[in-house]
C-alpha cells in the first residue's frame, strides 16, 4: 500500500473531521513540544536538585551520627535535623535492610532521581520506599550494626508546579478545542444543508426552508445550486408545454376527421381511415400523458401499500388479475399521481405481453424495492437499454398492435428518476421480464 493511499485511509472522511484534525494536531504537537521542553529545562533540573538536597541532608545526618555517637548531644543534633532539614531520623540497632520493600519503579521520575542522587552521595547500601500511604518517603541506609531510617515529606523531592503547569496547558487546550468545535459546526451546517437540498431535489422533493448562508464560498455554491435548479425546472416546463401544446393542437383536426369519417358511407377505405384516426388519437393521448408526467407536482406522504392495492383493484375491475405482496410497504413522500401512472404503465405492459403479473414491495436498509414480474416473452438483453428511449418499440411490442407508441417505459423511468430512484430490466422468476425499481426512503 502506497503512502498516499494509507494517508487517505487514515484521514477522516468528513470535512468536519478533517478540519478538526487540522486544528487539534498542531495543538497536540505544541503541547508535546512544550511539555518536553519544560521537563528538560525545568522539571528535570528542579527534581534533580531536590533529590540531591535530600541526599545531602541524609549524608550530613550520617556524618553527624558517626561523629557524635555516644555523645549526650546526639539526640539534640537529630532534633535539629528534624526541625531544620525536615527529616525524621531513627536508628534501629542490629537491623539490616529488609527484603520485602517494593523495588523502585522504573517509570517513576521520583524513584529514578532519588536513587541516582543517593548513589552519588552515599557509600552505604540503601533502599527507598516511595509508595507509602502517609505522604512520606522512606530512605533506609544500612550502617555498621544498625539500620538508619529517614522519613521525609514527598514534596521535598518533587515540584507541584509541574502538575499545575500540565493541568493548565491541558485545560486551555481543551477549552480552545471546544470553541473550535463550536465554530466548525456552525461553518459545516450550511454545507450540510446545501447537500440535503441537493439530495432532496434529486429525489423530486422540495426544500422550501433552504436559503444561502455561511461563508462567502458556501453562499456562492448555494446560489449556483438554486440557479441550476431554476434552470432545470424552467427547461422541463418549456419542453412539457411545447409537447402538450402540439398534442392539443393536433386534436382539433383529428376531431374534424372523425366527424367527416362518421358521415361517410361504410366501405373498406373508410374503415381503414377510421383505424388510422383511432391509432393517431391513442398516440396523442399517450403524448399528453407523457406531458402530464413531466409537470412538476408536489410530494405528499403516500402509503405505498394502499397505492398498489388501488392499482390491483383497477386491474381486477377490467377482468384481469394482479398478484401483489405489500406486507413490507412503507409510507414515503411521492408525487402520487405521476408515480401511480408509472406503475400503471408497467403493469399494463406486463398484462399486454403476459398472462400472469406479480408486484412485490420489499423494504430494505434505507430503500424500498418494487419488483414487477410477468411471464411474457420478455425483452432481449441487447434491447433493454433502448426501450427507455421515447417512442422506441422493441420487437414484441411492434407486433402486438393495441396502439402502443413506445412511451410507457419512458414515463415510468422519468417518474422513478424524479424521485431519486433507479429502474432496470432483468430476467423474471416467472420466465418473462422483471422491472426492478429502487426508491430511497
């Protein structure tokens, strides 16, 4: 794995995470460098000097003990050591270093510094105990025929300013990062709203509460999105109005032709013309249906199960049968009339070319699948990507009659895409064609 690919995998995927990393990483590095410099210049020096001071006091106490042993002033000198050097010195005759003392902690700065300082100042064997529960540390020195026990306060060998410094720098960093997180959330929110508005527009839903906000660049992107949305809507309206106008204008001369044919005598030529006029009328109705499907409708919460049942009832009233499975059908925002017309076209196609049609609604993780299966002849795989084109008719439809003009699948595709969904044609378990629709929830 290359370094660039590894970096891409380690970096957060969200913009908020990357910005936060850009702020937190320099602060963390600054803390580490500052703490290291403080430790090297201050903590290490101060701790070493404190440890050397205690070791020097213990060495002096040993020298005084050896110089004044048996002298009546010996106890007075030990009291002076306690009062002035803040160490409590005791001598245990006949004792030696115990074996049950805990060993010095290798990771403890206090243990390391004190051990090193005592090694430099004392020639006698010694041991330390810094893990007592009385806020004292004990230094045990083995003298000839006796054991010297020295108790000193822990604060004599380490500086509390070190911990105060670390607490202050950590608290300040946490406070600054908290302010940065609040600021970043406010900066990210307009970008998220823009993404939600674009996603809603792609799914055919409105985002009436969306307004440009945030930084200048984000506002520019939002304004560009709104302008693009308006241009797309205007283009759809103009194309729809043109198609609807042409189809509507054709109905006037077509109506006159029907009236003239109705007054003509019945003969083979007139019958042929009537069939042509009827086919033209069917085509015009299909064009108008296609145009109506392009008109932008408002979305409404729609129970997909009830919608499918309405379609099944319409089919049964015409003496045909539609098998439906809507046990997992959800409620989702739809342009109800347009989507119902699309499903109706797909069902009619299945009934036209097959004997059995089944519609199944399956709810998935974040999406819903609608499968329409039939047992007809199906569509060759090489033709499947073409049948969604307007006015394109595959071979089975071309020989079927019935006034098919090649707009049914086009209307269905446009309706599905307007809801942010996908539609594709595959093999059906019934042996014919499956129309698979996937809509986001």
